[in-house]
C-alpha cells in the first residue's frame, strides 16, 4: 500500500486579501497625506545632508587627491588610522576631548533639570513664564556673539567681570582669562551653561507638566512634605525623560562645538584647547590632509555610536526603558 509522503501544499493568500491590504495602505496614505507631506522635507534633509555624504568616508581608506576623485585615488587601507593612533597628537586630543565631555556631563547636563525643577515649584505663573523666556533666549544667539560677550566681560583691558575680580582680590597684576590655559575649560563650561541650559529646560518642563496632580494630592494626604513629594513623585515622573536625554547626550560627548572651541582658542591655550573637531579643521582644511582628517572624523563618529548603544544597554540593565 503506497503512502503519500508529499509535503502539504501551502495555499497562497487569496488575491482579494492582498488587494485589500494594498487598498488599506493606499487608503492610509491618502488619509494622512498631509502628515506625510510635512514629513517629506525632513526626510529629504537627512538623505541629502546626512546619508549621501557618507560615501565620502571612503577617502579615509585612500590617499585622496581631489584631481583624481574618489574612484582613482589610491587605496591605502588603515594607514591613516595607524598614523592617528600612533601619532603624537592622539593622546592629547583624546584627553582634552574627554575632559571637556566629563565637565559637560557633570555641570551642563544636570543644569536644565535643576532649573526645570526650581521653576516647577514657582506658584506665580507670570513670573515663571518671564524667567523661562529670559533664560532660553541665549539659545538663539550665535557663538560669535557669545564669544564677543565673553571678551567684553573677561578682557584684561576693559573686562567688567575681570575688573570686579581684580578689585575683590586686592589689586595686583591683572589676569588675562582668555589667554590662560587653566581658564579655558571654565570659560567653555560657563558659555555652555548660559547658552544651552534654558533651551533644555523646556523639555523637562514639558515632562513635569504631564505629572498627574492627583499624585501630589495623594502624597500630601499621606503626610509627605515638599521634599518627599519631590523625591517620590516628581523625580520618578521625569526619570524616563532624563534617561532618554542622557542616552542622546552620550552620543555627542566627543562632539564638542567647533565654533565655540575655535573662537576661544589662541596660541597660549592651544595645548588644552585642541580637540578632535578643531584638529580635523587644522589638518583637513588648512593643510589639505583630507584622508587623515576623514579618518579622525570617522573614529569620532564610530565612538559616538558605541557610546549610544552602550548607554542604552546600561539604561536597560538598570531597569529603564532605554531609547530603543
């Protein structure tokens, strides 16, 4: 007696169902066409200015000659990366960049959180809106204007703050804060605090606005004071936002603001002011070392990706949702 060992035949999905799926997709596209149309400029921006330029990263593995182009320039493999890691500048650049990143994480990142928590405790809404508007206006100023204000305040000749400090310390020789290497990093952090803290406060105030007021009422009924309400209601409510912002910030730890560092750098503080961003400009633009500068930028980009994935993994290990 013969046994039928042929595998069962899987029936294809009826054409009507496939048509209904395509019709549903077209219907959703037509229904939300204005939303997709609003999304289109952002997609075009990322494709043109973020993804297409990635092809230029290939020159990090070439001795790029502009007259020969991408295709005819000779390939050298990891030559430029070896020069970067074994060269005399790598240690200094890495230390300066990481030290500024550490100072930014310690002083600049928590500043918007603290300001948002303080503003959230204000009961007079008019004063609260006034202070909020006042502190995020510096975000719209360019780094050139910020440096000009810094020069006016800290100049050795007519700086207002420099003069006050000179008078408070009892006279003596004036200190040129803009030229002293030990004052470079404090000035960078002060500029970042003044320019970025107010804008970052908006995100945390939006998170605080979503806290259910009934949680505070329940806490007060249980006898919790202001500090207990802050510790057990306010902070847990904004913790997911803090985690997401921390993950996003970690990817930019090696990405110092080029304009800010460049404007504050001079021949007297260059030993502590050189970071990867300014080094790429020196080597790539002023010296024509396009391949070597691209290798430096690629290393910084890969390190940023590693930091994002690492901080996201760490957040999940600590019981948070993470970014992805």
